[in-house]
């Protein structure tokens, strides 16, 4: 069975399992069962037909989150003289513990535990994860934790190729004169900066697609005489491919917080709800919980209920298909004139060896047209969609990545930390379907 249908069947079965003990959910259960039978009976191989079935699953998952939490209260009563407001949470609500769901709730805690079980390496003791309203909210929590731990005189190092929104937020939270930019791929400058905190992306969501050399960053941080908090955004590779370097076990002066958006890979392309998640090594869980609590950025109950359950095996197959398709696109485009293609899976990429070492090269390709304006990028994006439409090739223009059908996207420049580029985010197309997608892309890009 192709990875497309494996993912779809997992989503259906996961939803059915969650609904098993839910009263008054029989209609939704039947709809998921009908969807399962459709996949098993037809196994649509064409990405267009399959995407139609997937979109129906997307709609049902919207109903799933509401159904699982329909009889829940945001502030459920923990005791009652007569009328009861706890729905199916009877016996789960404790006074001053989880009776206000902005702080915590059983649905979110269940997701956090499953995420840790599937993805987080066990270091010294059992790690704890904290779900948030978004990936940016997870960074907000991490930055607030760092602020509490900084000495009066401090320096912060921020990766040059960090996501532009990350840089915007950090410059809002810390004075500009305390922030120094460093090159994630060549972190020797950290020895001179001597930062008390380091923020960077494991894989850059920018034209360079820079791969951070985490082992070397840890090595430089570990040699400093003071404590260092390291904060890593793993969104573009997923925690599935994050590897703790050996230095993490030896550098007692370095603590780690790693986070990612749950909008992308952890919904298997559903793009149904926002969410983020953060975990730490060397920082007390109570410290992170307290910050998330007072910042009011706990993941909503409905969002947590809408998220598919973490599954390492299904997740790995899904990421592998995306990476395989990205590599095919990168190889086809890299030789075109007037086009600069960045992808860590290409031997010509500066981060090729580092990407091989961490075992993942990314799920999208960055395209630059040197000297071109934003108008050119937008015109190219529109041309790609028009050509795909004429050729009857499924393709979308839009943000995000990791979705079922290949997408093209370019930002509207609105930040001093933002660089214009065209991002091509492959979907779950089969090898035969990817040939048609690549044909459209190369024909349009060759004419730029």
C-alpha cells in the first residue's frame, strides 16, 4: 500500500479509536468507517482523486475536535450539589489543578505524553513536553524562560538564518544591543560572543536553507565559563530527525529547549489547526509550566483533540516521501540557467554533509532569481499554477509545507529580517506523478 493511503487509513483509525468511548458520536463514527471502506475499496492512486478523499477526511477531523470536546467546559466545575457540568470528564477535574483549561487539560496532557513517547530521546530522566497555541507561542515561552535565567549583563546570539518571525519576536523581547548575529554553519564566532543564550533554527526556512551544525555549536557553548541556554527551532525538519549530539551529555553548563510548530508535519498534511510544542533538557519542567501558564498560551482543548495522535512509524514514512520528492525537484531545477536552487540534499549545498549526518535534508526547495524583484517572484508563482492547470497537474499556490499536493509560495516582503525567495513544497505524489509536477516547474522556471 502506498504511503498516501497508509497515512489516510492511520488518520481514520486514530479518529475511530478516540471516538470509541464518546457517547452520541455514532454518526461521525459511521462517516469515518465509510471513508475507510472507500480507501480500501478504491485505493485511489491518482493524487487528484486521492486529494478529494483526503479533503473529506480534513472536514471530518474538524468535526472530530468539536465532537470530542462538545460536552466539556472551559472552566468545568469540580464539585456540584446537583447539576453537573463536567460531561465525560467526571472524576478528571481537580480543584485548582485543571479546572481552568487555559492552564492545562487532560486532552492536551495526553497529546504531550504521546509526543514524548514517540519522538523525544530519553536523556537524564523522563523529558516533559509542553503544547502551546502555535510554534511562535512555543518560542515566546522559551524566550520568557531564558529572560528569567539571564544575568544582569548578558549577550544573546541569534542565528543569521533564523525564521524571520523568530528574529522579529526576539528583537521585541530583548534590546538590540544585547543581540549578536552569528552564522549557524560556522559557529566559531560564539567563542568571542560568549553568549548566555543561543537561538537558532536547525534548518533555515529561507533562501539558503542553512543547516545548523548543532554539534559544533554545543562544543563552543560547552567551553564557556558561564551557563548557556540553547533554544532550537526544529520545525523544518521535525523532532523526528533531531539528534542530540554527544556534547549534550557532557556540557553541564548548557541547557536545551527545542520546539516546533504542530501546524506542519504533525498533522500529516491535514493543516487543520494551529499548535506548537516545546521540551527541555536541563531546565526544570515547573519553570516552563509556570511561564506557559502565566503567558496564557496553552494549546486549546479543541485544537489538541483535533491533532492526530503522534506515531513515529507513520510519521517517518510521510517525511521520507516528502524528502524524496523534494530531492527530485531540486536535482531537476539545479541546472537551470538564471535559477539558484537551495536544498541540503544536493552535494553542492554548503550544509550537505551536516544534513547527511542528522539524517534529513528537508521537505521543500528554496529558489532564488538573483537580482529579481518581488513582482518577478509572484509572476513566476502565478505562471507555475497556470501551466499546471493547462497540463492538468494538481498544484497549489499557498503557504505552509508538508501538505498532500505540491505547493509554490513566495512571501510579500514586510520585515527587515525577511528575504524573498520562491518555496516549492512537494506533496505526497507518487514517483510517476512527480515527473509531471517537475515537468511543469522546469518549463516555467527555464523561461524566467
